[in-house]
C-alpha cells in the first residue's frame, strides 16, 4: 500500500499544538492577501500595457530579491527569531499593498511604479519564506511533520482557491478595493504571528563565515535525494508554469472577465486542497519517490491539456488536475526537506529551496511571458507542459536515489 488511513485523532495531530493553529491561520491570511494582490496586479498590468512580456516581468521582479539575498535570508532565519522575522516581513508586505492602493488612486501612465513596489514585496517575501518554512518545524514534534505539511499546504491551497476569486470580484469593484482588502488581511496576519509562543530553536551563535553562509548549499549538494527533489520541482515548474498567461486566456482565448481570471487562478487550488486533505488522513507509506516522479509527469500532461483547451469547463478541469498532481510532489518534497535537515541549518536550506521554488514559479512566469511574446500563448504553454514530462523521465534516470525512496523518514 502507498498510503493507509489513520485514526480521526491522528488526522488533526498537528492542530493539537495551539501554536501551529495560529501559524496556520496567519499563513492562510497572508497567502489569501497575496493572491488578491496577484490577481489585481496581473489584470491591472495587462490593462495598462497589453504586453505578455510585462506579465513575465511581474514574476521576475518578485523573484530577484530571493536570489540576490539567498545567503542572507537563510542565515537570518537560523540566527534570529523566526517568528519575529515572519511578522516584520508581513508588515512590510502590508505596506507594499498600501502603496499599490495609493498608486491606483493616483492613476498610472506606465508600469514602472508597480515594478518598484513589487520588488519591495519580493524582498519581504525573501525573508518571510525561509523563516516561515523553518518555524513550523519548531511548533510540532517530528512525528507530526508530515501531517503538519499536509495541513500547512491546505492553508496555502485554500487561500489559492478563495483568494483569486475574491481578487477578481474585488477588482471588478475597483483596484483600490483589492489592494485595501489585502492590506487589512496582512496586518491581521502579523498580529496572529505575534500570538505564537516563542518556540525553541537551535541557533548558531558563532560569527558568520563563508562556510556558514554556504552551509545550505553544501547540505543540499551532499544529500542527493533532497537535491533531486528540489531540482525536479525547479525544472518541471520552470518549463510548464503558465500562471502569468492566465490573464490572456481569461480575456482573449476563453473570453472571460476579471471574475473568470479569478476562477482560473483558483482551479489548481481546488485540486490541490482535495489532495492535501486526503493526504492528511492517508499519508504516503511506500514508493514515495516513484509517486512523486509519476505525478510530476501528470502535472506536465495537465498543462498540455490546459494549453490546448478553448472550452471553459475543460480548462478549469485541466487546471484542477494540475493542482492535484502538483500537491503530491509538494507534500513529498517538503516532508523530505523538513525531516532530513538539522534545525540549525534549516533556515539556510529553506532559503535555497525558496530560490528553487521562486525560480520555478517567477522565472517560469518570465519564461512563459517571453515565449508567448515570441511564438504565441498556446505554443508556449503546450511546449512547457511537454518539457515537464521529459524532466520527470530524465530525473528518474539521473537521480536513482530519489526514484528508490520508499518511506518518508528523516535522518535526524
């Protein structure tokens, strides 16, 4: 059996820790607000320029801070309070949403000011990511890590479902309504983070050196299973990411309005949260590596189906399957990272992982926008999905250790 049902009490094991409940709620609100901002910025940008390349730049501008600060953000998460870092980062994100609100009130003649604010938003996310990914491992015992990852993913995916719909509806009212709502939600999330009791954290106190700065890279390079899992996600999503092009599908291909864009952005989350809830009660017990590789290939196939579809309901179903297949990969990858990484370097490892995830998402959006500008939207999506299928097969050959992983068990 690859998965076995567990008792109802074990299904909610992570929530027995009250600190995790506050953490879960804060992550939900933060991601919900971020989704609202993403829908509003995407629609506003396409309204402003009608250029797919600019939609790609939205992703790259937010990703660059994570890349440029990767040696700093991980060390900060390992040496200082992760809860405090999270809260400050969310407050900065709220300030960025407020700035977008003020820009919308003033009126825009070009995309430049939006890019400046998004760069600041990306900088806050660069510090938020490693701290948040490392903090929850301090809030639950190791035996509940996999359960916590499933529910943590459900917070993100629930926000991914509801946030874009809310963003589309709010943007239908006005851009100001979208950004104002996001500002308030992020401030509430910051308050919730401060209610989390300060957890125990194994921190390094020695003076930082080049060796400590690069500890995350060294650990990942030496642990081939972790390297394979992270790089698999990087290249699969880098090639098949199509979220930046959803405004084009909503407006020009499927001929939907802002509400339709919200619906398209929500569809992957519907599939993903169904899988996340199922995994909370049916954790993977065997053949974890093969399962992950298989579902990465299915992720690529779902992308191809979406790219070719001109029927609204079929496009939504394809996106839902895309989210469902991706959730299996996320669950296995994140469980491996959290269980196999010592706490004292967890922040640096998660910082590197965030760069890989950011590269796969934001650079994937840039790749999609650039290819769409050169060869057209539909070919850009279809070719990318086919590329993800090829990557799954190639990684099964290049990383036999990953293919042979059976059980999600850590070394520490």
